[in-house]
């Protein structure tokens, strides 16, 4: 069974945005399906490893602060999109959904 450490070991050869590897290639190298690779990447990120990547760049380990910032911006955008969808489904304003304070006027 593949572990997050095997994904981390493989990514140690992919440092910097220019050396990204697609989820399909990574899944072939570590011997699991792409969904499992994504799960392992999430686990590594939760443990604080600077695993970067977007669908355009593939996965890689951060080489610079800019690498990390680009990935964080991508993840934030994806999260915000999901919150917008949830707010629409619940038929409520996004600020109410995320619990922003309302100032008295």
C-alpha cells in the first residue's frame, strides 16, 4: 500500500514550478490511482510539507515563496468558489454563510 511518504519521496525529485509532475504521472510512479495521490498530497500539506501545484503546473515541492503563494492562491480560490456554491444552494448571502460580523448603522 502506498503511503504519503512515498509520494513525498517521489516529489523530492520535483522541486520548483518548472519541474512539476502531473497527477497521472505521479500516480503511475507510486502505483496508485490519481484520487489516492490527491489524498496523500492533502495529508502531506496538513502535516506542513510545502507540496505545491495546480492542474496547469502539476505537483512539485516549493522552491521559492512565490511557488507557495501561487498554490495558496489557487487553493483559496477553489475554496471560495465552493462557498459561493453553498451560499447559492442555501439561498443566503455569502457573508452570512461564513459568519462575518455585521456593523450597526
